[in-house]
C-alpha cells in the first residue's frame, strides 16, 4: 500500500462511529475540529467528508451517546459535542472489543503481508 | 465572509430535508459554521478563493444525499424524490456559486483579481422591449368557484402514499366528506393502494387534487356537498343543471345568442350543439339553464364573470398565482448547467427562483424524455422564459403555468392546454371594422394555429363593441399580449386618421358609403335612419333651412344570401319570415336552405353622421335595437 493511499470505505464503515467517540473522549469538540482530528490521526489517509461526518454525529446524538450545546462566542452559532456517560461506557466497551478483533485480524493477515510482493 | 455563497447549497439541501423548520435551521447553522471554517482554513493555506469555495463545497458531497441522510435519521419514510438525485446536484450547487459570486463582497482574505465572469455579470443583458410593459392581467380565480373547503389553503407534501390514504387525509385536512369511487377506479386499473406523490404550498386545496390526479387520469366533482373522486371519463359524464342570471350582460349589449356562442367556443365542453354530445343550454328570458359537468359549469361561471370585468386582459379561469408565475418568467437569471440531469436542473432553478416547478413525468415519459435526461446550458443575465426555452425546446418540452405551479411538459400537451382571455379593447377599437382588423392582425402576426385560418386551434370572438375574447395556448396568449401592447403604443404615437374627430372640417366632409345588410333591415333603416340619426339633415325628411348639409339614403336590392341552418332554427326563422311577408306558413316541411334577400343602403352624408350610423348599426346588430321593433337578437343582419 502506498503511503498516500486512503483507507477503503469498507474498512471505515464499521469503525468510524468508534473513532468519532474516541476523538470526543477528552474534551468537547465541534464538527470541523472532529474532522481535522480524524485527518491528523490518520496522517491524511482518512478523509471523512462533512457529508459523512454530520449524519454520524446526529445519529450518535439521537442514540444519546453524545450531547450537544450551542455557542455563539465566535460570532456565529457553533454546535459543540461531548460524550455522555453512556457514550463513554460504549467507547470503552467497543474499544476493548475492537482491540481483540484487530489482534485477531492482524494475526490472520500477517502472513499475507509478508508473502505478497510489494508493488510501488 | 463566504456565508452567502454557501446559502445556495444550504437552501437546496434545506428544500430536500423533510424536517421541521427548527431542525432544518439547526442543521443549516451547523453546516454553515463548518463551511466557513473550512473555507477560511483553505484560504489561509493559500488556496485561491474560487478553488477554496469549490473544494469546501465538494467536501460536503451531494446535497440531496446529505439531506436524505438527515431525513432518514428523523423519519423512517424516505421521500422517493431524494433518491433520484445524483451527485450532479453538488456540481450544480458549485455552478450556482460561480454565478452568484459576482454580487458578493470581496474575499477578505485573498485579494485576487476580479474574476472574468464577475465582469460579465456586472452588466446583465436585459432583453430589450420596444413596447412598454402592459398592466398585469387580472383573472377570475377558480378557487372562488369551488366549494369553500376546496378553496381552503393547505400546505402538504407526501410521497408514496397509498391513494386511499391520501384521499382520506385530504378529506380530514379540508373537512369535507369525500366519496372515492373505488369501482370506477378499479375498472380503469387503479388500485386503492396506488402510491401517489404530491406537494402544495399555501394554495387552494383543489389544486393539489388536480396536480395529483393529472397523471392518473382521475378527476373530481362536487355533488350535494360531497367531493366525488372518480375517473376523468366518469366525471365527464356527470351532468348537473345550473342556472345563470345574465340580465347585466344583456344590459351591456350581449345577446343571448352571442353569449351562447361564446360559452360553447370558449370553454372546454363538450357541447351538444357543436360536438353532437355534451352540455346543453336553454335561455328563458334573462336566465340561462345549463346542463353541464361540474368543471365546465365552473368555467362558464368564470367566463361570465370575466365578461363583467372591465380589465384590459382578464383570464376567465386561472389561479391568480399563475400571473405571478408569468411575471416571474420575465425576471433575469443566470445558469451554468453542464451535463446535469433535467430533474436536477429544474430543482436548481426552483431553489434559485423560489418558484414551485413541477415535472409532468408521465407526459415526459410518453414523449421519451426521462427526468434524468442530461442537459447543458450556459446563459447569463437572461429572462427565465429564455432560459426555459433554450433548456427545454431541444427536448420537445416547454413550461406552462398549470395547477398553481410552473409545469415542465411536452410541447404537444402545452398546445392542447387552452385558456380563455377577455380583452377590453375599447380604447383602440371603435368600429366593427377596427375589431375585424385587430382580429386579422392577431391571427396573422401570432404563431397560431387559429381555427379561422388553419381549421384547428385558437378562437377569437368580438361579442360586443370593445370586447375581444380569445381562447388560445399560453404561448400565443403571450404573443397577443405583446401585440396589443405594441398596437396600443403605436396608437398613442399616431392616432388613426379616422379618429381625428377633433377636426371639425374633416368630420364635416361628405362621403358616400355602402352598407350591406338583409333587405328587411335595409327597408326599415331607410325609413328610420333619417329620424334616428341627425334628424332634419336628410333629403325628403323635412330638411331644416338652417342646416346646409343634405344627406341622402337609397336602397338597392342585391343577390339573396342562402344559409343552411339546423332543423329547429330553420323552422322557427322561416315561419317568422313568412308571417312577416304576409304569407301563410303553408309548407310544414322544413327546408334545408334559407334564402335571405339582401340589399345595400347607399348613404351620402358627413363623416360625423356616418360614425353615428355605424354606432346605430352596431346596436342593431347587438340586439339593443331591433329594426322590426320586436324582441330578439339581430344576428346575421350584416
């Protein structure tokens, strides 16, 4: 895999919710910041568009995993998201599960990575 | 800031969101914040303004898709329409930004040179009109002719709603009992759960029914306060008797026969008299008894009301919002469509103009134009009318105001959609000749087709002095409007020679004129004219010594005219004629041909007197005065 290549959408599909929750783990964020954090964390490989991100945020809000508040300090209305207690529990549970899962996948895939000759 | 650029995208998306206003506003605010942040970020990185806008927008993706995602979160039922829109929508939104940018404040961050497009846009080409814009037309609102519940303004949008459910909810919304003729609908293959879609925004409820039913071949009528929903064919067979008091119209100079002609020519019909089947009409004194369908009754009522108006241009059966739509077609817009689906282009125009624009998809399918047919058009600073013309003409389509919205439909459908307009032309028409000249000009200088010339098409009728009634397509009525405005303008600059009545010397000139008419009428007028018009100025009728002018009137018989008339009329008229001529109506057998003796009145008098004579003859023709002194119309005298 070349360095600049983006992750396949299939890979992201099952884990994006979890990553969004994790970005919110420390402090409240607003949409644009969350998007930037995800981009930075992936070294630019993961580009979550606004069109993908906001429906996810709204679904998490609907599921009461995040809560939000509006602020107008910057001169325009801004919606801030933060984890709820349920969100925090969910993050912990699913993160643990994901580690185990990723471990399994890594073990299974390791031979393939070494066998398949690298292409530029 | 860049907020205004983004508004278009937001308004497009908001339109597609099936959420409440509060939720929509909240989503818009959030996305606006994101867009501004991203745009500023890109500008800080040195990305040129134009590119920054496009990139920030592209990252939002398809407006329709995003709206659908939000909507799905809040609702389980998704609107089918949203699914149809592809990624092309976002390019449309981006294209729109290119166009609107010219009017925006300069970029606060990047101070690049003004884009070329902005310079072009700075001087929009307004389509030049040599003719002053005439007063907006008036109309008789069909909502005033339906039962009160159907005139109730409603706002409602639905898709994939089973027909029966939609009808029930409609009944609840307008609080009117509804009878759905399930047996009839089943006969024409429409199940009760047929999914229907429709939308209406603060307009009379009946318009929604017309919109939804148009593609299904359904119709409605009101019987005894109950709204019946049935097939179009079934509704066309349901006649009811209604009465119309026409006293005031008769007072204005209309005759019963002229009103009957008008009614039968200027409404959809069918009529027994001209189509061999359909509605019937009987006048009893000042009251007309009419058997017709619910819809045609409403059309007739609209026509009579339009005849009562003194408006320069009055549509006899047309929702007032259509006038707003027509004038909006003259507004200036710019478009930049490159290979976008027709439905997306229409959606963008809706968003840009704030108008409701519908696609007659069933008709488009019939003519082989799918809703996602790719279209391309770049036009700057042109009227919406021109934009539609160039967008749709190539596809055999056009746009007309229909059921309270602009409807994109086939040209054939538009040609079959006729409207009736009553024109008050008393300011430019002063004689029968004037009226005929104007009608000739209209029929020659507009596209038509006209029944008088082409055998099919639009109809004209000048029922009384100064009134012209025309039934034509939207397109030709627009041409008539322009022609009348041009004619009025020309008359203002240069009044016709005959009209220079303020010149006494001209009006005192003697002139010999020849008036053709039925012999009976000529005989009567020969005696009565010298008494009725300028008495004391006619040779042989006691010329006053103080008056120098001497008029003369003589009569010459000419070849008789023959007319083939319908049976019952022949028997009546023939019988009357024989009695007048002192003959016994001996022959009871109805003749096929009626022979009408003709004559010419040769009158030598001043121009001023000829004008008075013309006026008198018009009154005789219109039935205000009958030469025999009896009742009834004078149709066919001239």
